[in-house]
C-alpha cells in the first residue's frame, strides 16, 4: 500500500494549548495560511459564509495512543463499547479531525474562527465553507449516549 502525503494549508494559532474536552464554543483562534505556497487570495470570499468545516490532524497525539478496537467513549462504562468509527475521538487511525466552526473574519492570510476544537499549533489540512446543500438530507439519527457525551462539548 502506498502512503498519502498531505501538506498543511496552515496552522491553528491561539485558542487552547491543551486538548481538553468540552466548552469549545467559547474558544477563538486564527488559522494562519502557509504563505510559502498560499496567498490571501485563497481566503477571498470565505467571509460571505457563516461557518467553515476545518480538516486537521491531531499531530500532538502519539501514534502509540491510536485505538483501533471498540471502547467505552471517554472511558465511561455507562456508555456502550463502540468501534473507533462510531465515535469522533482524537485517538483515530489517521489522527484526523473535522470540525465546523464559525467564521469571525479574515485578516490577510488568517481566517479568524470561533468554536474550533483544535489546539494551538495544529496543522490544518483543508478549509471548506459550510453550505446548506452539503448538510444531511432528512433526519439525523444518533444514540442517546452520544447526546450525553456532547451535552457540554460546545
């Protein structure tokens, strides 16, 4: 199997310095583009959107902490054991995160965001505007334990 190489489009600057669960909505940060290959034109028009979907890598999580088996989310035995693809924790096979955050503005080559659940220094792999047409069609279903887990996340 061949590897996949990705080049960060930028890095998270500001916000939290430690990966702690919950209360992410109060966080503000900037995504600074890598100006070695991107200019401010890459962000042109993004401020017309209310939200952006950010793809990033949990680069500060050692690969030895990746979990490939079923486990109780957040180690809570009151919740069922579920596989890595039935939860959104950071201990994932490729250590990738995806987050929808508010766009607060653009300052040159920096995208200012609110509610991004990534820590300072995190490499950003992609930035996509949120469009209603890309949101789920129909009802969204999820188990009760996931609602409990997310109660204080934002």
